[in-house]
């Protein structure tokens, strides 16, 4: 069964209206609010002030380890709902622990670095290894553009990079459909492409951190999340470019997800024979890194990641149609200028 947020508010000053927005949901009065000390000063206090008529306990997000979150899920049984104010780690902790407790949760993102806010998946650690697990969609998304505009631009650019990655992800889905491997749903595919194309169209406004640009980016990432939830998998928004990013993660990369998948998009569009040069130009406009070296990845690691990307997960992509070894991996990376 597909669930959608009952409330989506993307506007200036939204944190100060969080209480009245949450009131519409009639979730109860006892709330577990997840927020770091740093984000509390930026956004959490505004949310708390707006929810003065609720009984709230504040949880400081800590471990993403699955075992710790199972214990946290037990604690959440005593609450009516959870609110996550912050970035990806805070949201994943609240999302998964609320899912385990069978409680609704509300997302108040403070950085737009990827499209995971609306997703029914959570990214956790299991004995130090990153895993993706089933969770539940938020009952509401409240994004305050005043708060988002104060985020370091690198995270905003990374969100735009994640939106751009749909350009190659949908092409992968298309060839999987053509080869009888994975049926493509045209509505979900076009919803994902809407996110990418809107980001391209508003790249300059995003780069300047104009409110209109940030609003479009938040809605683009929301639409991308919707596309994946509707499809029942990450297919519309995650293809070979995400395989490449996952491979980089396994090899120890500390770069942002959106930076890695954007670079992966250039590479995979080149393999697809689509307009990778245009995407690279948009990345420059967005001030996204256009070489692996700029995100701390050396040549040897870059080549190894591209070679191993096909086998990172079981998903039919362009990497199943192009034989890649160390020699031609190096050639591919040099041809698109990411080395």
C-alpha cells in the first residue's frame, strides 16, 4: 500500500507554523522530537515554540546502527508520533525507529542534499556496513525555505546533483524494459524526469540560493521520492550512476551522495549515448564538482569503482550491456573528463 504525506508545506517561515500544520493530522499530543544541538538553534527551537501545546521529549540523534535503532523503536511506543528536524542522519533515525514502533513521523528537513526525505527506505549501518531498509513515508513534510537558504551551498548543490541523476536512472530503466528485465512505468519515469528537468531549468536560481530556486529544488526532490514510492522501488531515481556511487562508498569515499551520483550521471550518459556534455555544463553552473579529484577520489579508486559498479547490486542497467575492465574504465573516465 502506498502512503502519501497528508501535509506538504514548502515555504518561508514554515517552521514557525509547524504546530498548526501538525494539528491538522490529529496524531495525538505526545511527541518525540529528534534534533541535534546545532540544528536546535537554527530550526528546532522554532518548531518547539510552535508546538507549545504538545508534550514533547527531545531526542539527540546518535547512532545509525540497526541494533541501537531497534532499542530506540521500543522507546517510541510511549509516544503518539515523532518529528525529525535536521539532515539525512536525523531523518533516517526518526524514520526507522518510528516505523519499528508503528508510529507516524513528520519530516522537517534543514538541508536539501538528496531525495530520501519522502522515501519509504532508510539508510542505516549494520556492524559498520551501510544498508538500506524498509521504513515508512512521512505523514507530513515541512520545509522552511528561510532555514534551507542558510544551509552550506555544497549541500544544496548535492541535492541538485541527486535530482540530475534521474537523467541516467530513467535511461537505465528504459533499456531494462526494452530487454525484458524490468517493466518501466511511464508515469513514474516521467515524474522522476520532471525533477531533473525542473532542476536544469532553475539551475541559476538554485546556485544563487534564490527562494524560487530552492522551492523548485525541494519540490523536485519530493517528486523524485514520490516516483520511487509509487513504483515500489528506487528504479525511477536510482540506476547505474547510483551503482557507481555505492561502489565509491564501499571504497571509502567521504564525498556527498549527490556529488557522486552527479558525476556518475555524466559517465553513464556517455555510455548511453545521451547528452552528457549538457549535464556537465549544468553541473558547472550549479558549482557541482565535475571531476572525481575534486571530491577526493584518486584515479586508481575511480577506475576500480567503475569496474565494480555493475556488481554492487542486482539491477539491470547500461553496465550490463557494456563490458568494462580497468583499461576501458580509464578511457571512459578520461573521455568525459572526470579524471
